[in-house]
C-alpha cells in the first residue's frame, strides 16, 4: 500500500511540475514577444521581479520531482508533497502572482507591476502572525493577564495561599 501512495504522489508531482514549467514558459515568452513587438515594457523590472518566481520554481522542481533508479527504472523517491500547505503553497502563490503581474503589465502597462506588491505584503502579514504565535509560546502572552488569573496558576495549596 505504501508503494502505491508513493507512486501516486510521484505521478501527481510530475504532472504538477510539468504544468508549472509549461505555464511559466508560455507566460514569459508571451510577455517577451509582446514587449519586443508591440509595446516596450521595462525589461529590467521584468528581470528583477521574475527572479523570485524562478527561484521558487527551481526549489519546487528540486524538492518535488520524483527520482528513479537509472539501472532498474524503479522509484527511489517520490519527492515532497507539492499539495502540502505552508511554504510550498506560498511558493506556488509567488509563481502565480508573477504570472498575473505579467498579464497585467501586458494589458495595462508598467502599472501592472503593482499587483506584484501583494507578495511581500502577504509575506509580512504571515510573518507577523508567526511572531505573535512565537511570543505566545515563549510566555509573552502571560504578561497581559489579570492578577487573579496569574494567581490561579499553580497547585491547589498555592492558590489557597494567594487568596
């Protein structure tokens, strides 16, 4: 049963990565062709803002691509689950927002790059939430408690002494 699950994940990962690469190639070629033939767009901005998307695609490729034994063609590793929530999901979001930004730039001009501002804003929002959770785990959340709540912690004998 476990081997079937690995094979299923390997098949799903391979299909997801192939779709990701085809989409990236198609959107980037469409942008470059439209930028060179129809309306000039900032290629420097394109290069700078496409780097995070390309890095995310590379990381997804290296961690998610199934690996096979060359001599027997047997599955060695099915790769990480590309449908997992968390950082994997955020990397896909970076790629998709970059695609949407490229389409917006083609349609509306260089103002379309403002759509890409969603990526660092969302990252900051998630990071702020993680910092808040870390403070709560470290005991930073106890400082705001009422005095009677602080006294109620401890064993029964300590609570009687505090009352």
